[in-house]
């Protein structure tokens, strides 16, 4: 038997605010499409159960179009059972349409679905059941037991928390988790592993690298394989540009350091030490790199060297500002460098990230 374990789809989620509108809109569309593609993968590979371990939707009152999208896919694939555990983002979502036979849900009491010798159990963790749920879990040692939960693993219990110690020795074969957006696989006890499938698509620069779902193959036990499935990777690279003098030189250095893929999204952090007079560095480098990938965001994280004599004859507001900060006894040299860096950016009208 083959089963898909997925989680944290977050239909309706906002994308990274750093994305321009055309990228933002495209990524929202791709998030939905990746879920649809995953279901098509299941259909084409003889998979008749998909476990969704929480946060199918990004909020308790999802947009109508997102609800219609999800339930329509479930309804149109009656050969697949969708076993849906609500998470902390969508715990209050209720389906209020006509019954869908292949939509299986959990609630705040343990519930199980049986497929031959395979039993899939789950419970939604609340403040009220967060202590008692461990003692009330009873699994047959002679069945293959998959347990779905949503929360952060640790050694404590509470709402949205999973106490791993209290799940050991419970005859679990595979613990299908949601909540953490990065794939993780670890040993639970001598019989079981626990696994976060991660999210299907990275939504911003805080969710980089591979994303996808987990394919379970069940016989006498459970074997699992992570399947990278995202439409695009989000990748982050640090590039030292010390000593470079203009945006084109920086572009060349980045090209030498980063192997770009036209399908992916990149954040390039510029590091090292450069001169203060580099104008509009981030935006200029982004323009040079725009043809190299789907989208690139350049962040200037460099330190600055300051030649105060360059501003001796500068009677503009910029020159007065630099001299005023430089001559102040109230700041260290490092603090002066930061103040001048952000001040010159502000005077140019650039965005500032503190």
C-alpha cells in the first residue's frame, strides 16, 4: 500500500512581502497548482490515501475560492481518501457542503481509519486534551499504525505541542506530523520514526531549499521517501564583494559564486567591505541578474569604509550629514558606519532593512 503524507499547504497564504506583485501573484497560483499536481501524482502512481497533517488552509475562515478549490479536488478524486487533520491555522474550519465520502476528518478525540492491516489514527490537540491524549491512545501491536498529529515536538505537552516521550512504546510505526515547514525525519523508538513532511512550497526567504511531500510504502512496516515537488526552490547565497568598485563587478562576482537556475528564486546577501559611494547597489545588481532566474532579491549586508575627505567640499545635505555623524563624539566608529550607511540610503530613497 502507498500513502502520501503532506502538511502545511496553507491555501490562501500571503507570499513574502518582498516579492513584487507579479511574483507574489504567480507564487499564490503555484501554491494551489502544486497541491493539484500532488493529487495527480497520487492518481498516476496507485496511491489511494493522502494524509494531510494540518494547515490545509492558512486561516480559520479561508477564502471561498480556496475552500471550493480544495473540496472540489477531493470530490473529483473519489478513488483517493483524503484524511484531513486540522492544524493551528485551520482548527475552526468546518465543511458545510454535501457529504464527501472520501473526505475523512479527525476531531478532539482519537479516531482511526482502517485499510486492511494499516490503521491511520489522529487527534486534534487542544488545551483540554493535551495531557490526556497520550494515555487514551491504544494501538494494536499486530497492525501497522500510522498516527497523524500537528504541533511542535518536545518534552512538554500543551496546545500545539507534542510530547514525544509519551508516544514511545505505543506501537506506532510512523508518526505523520505537520507544523514545521521543513522536512525532518527522526527516530521515535525502536519501532517508529517521526516525520515532518514540510510544506509543499516555500512562501518566502524564511522557507528556503527543497519542499515536497513524503511517500510511504507500507508492507509489514513503513518505509518513507521524501519527494521534492515544489514548483521552484528558494535559495540563499552569501557573496563577499570586498574591494569591488561598481555594480557590474559585483554582478560578475555573483555569477562566479552562484550557479543560477532560471526556474528558481534567489536571495543574494552581499558581504565584505566596500566604499560608501556605491550608489543604488542592490537595485543595479538585481537588474543585471534579472535574466538569470525567475526572481532575485539582493540584500546589501556589507560593512563600509569611509574616506571622510571625499566629503570635504560636498555642500549638499549628504555631505553635511556625513560630516556631522563622523565628527560626533557620541558614537563608536562601527556605529558611525551603520548610521551613515542607512542615512545615505534614506537620502537616496532606497528601502532600508534594520
